[in-house]
């Protein structure tokens, strides 16, 4: 397709590292996650915890593969790093997921406008962190709709002109700094859908138009209305970890 960005493959059999445990994958309204604690997805594939990048003392909340080598695929507070280990992650009184620093000030929030009385945050085995309404199981917010620099299986990268929203990848500034960098990756629906890498908001690389919906390697280009397009991928071998970044 002409697009050059990372396609990272971890060829590891899950039984080597993903062992059964009594780890928790859910936070309820009266609970919080401290700096030294973690959520582990039900199948032990992903972990959500606070972390520091290499060569940095700054702290972030991120989702990563549950492996000995830290492989971060999503970061919450990209623009607001923490300076110490006193932060907590929890559901606030207004129903939002929040990160609180040591002074109990909000560093990051999901910023949903409609409050849910009975909710919980769950780390799914897809790597998707969801805030769900416990009364009906509906997702109020999910990290898959707010991508960082990594594109995981079943995550939709999309542009939706009907409500003027995008879900796109944004590079880290450097391997030591997850703040938004110069490059973004989108799918653009104007005419026939095309994939773009942008540098500082200007086209850098493009794929050329897609002439059909389905593609090899499990990728699929879709869109539920004119002026909207998204792309997702699925894997046929569940024992291999693969993602784009």
C-alpha cells in the first residue's frame, strides 16, 4: 500500500507468559488503582498500570501487553505526566474515569457528559479499556475510540464526517516521551477511502484509493454512511501478538 509505519509482531506462545492468576480486571465505583497496582485482563493478555518510559522518571497510566518486556499500546495522560508515585486511577463521583495526583487534583478524565449511577471500568482481553453501565452492560466510553500510537486487533481507525470525529494514531514524541509527536495516521473518506500519514498536519504518505472493501491479512475497510470510513483488522492465529504502531 505504500504506507510505512511499524508492524510489530511478538511471536510468543501465550502459555509461556500468560498464566492463570487471581488478578483483577475491573474497578468499581468505590475502588481505586494505586501506583503500584495493576488491572490484568481476564485472559491475562493485557495489563493496565502506571509506568515510566525508559530513561524517564515521569509517570503515566497505560495499557500494555502483559509480558516481561514493557510494550505499551495506549497512554491516558500523554499530555500531563505525573512527577511522583502518589497518583490513583478511579471512577469519580460524576461517573468519569479519572487520574488523580497526590493532591487529589484531576490530571486526566474521560470527560463524558452523561453520568452513570452504577458503572465499572473493565480491561478487556482485546486491550480495550471500557467504562460500562452495569445496569445494561452498555459501553459509556472505551479506549479503542481514543487511540494512542498503536492499532490493535478489532480497533477501528476511522473518520466520521457526520459528527466531525476521527480515531487516529498519533506517534510518541520519542521512545522516552509518549506526548503527541509530529506524525498521525488516518483513513480519509473523501471520494474513495485512502490511508494517510500526516506530518505536522500535512500529507506525508498516502496509500492510494481503496477500490474494494475487503483486503488480505484480515484488514477490512468499512463505513456506515457517506463521508465516513474506517479500517480494522483481525488475526487468524491467536498465539501470535501483532499490532501496528
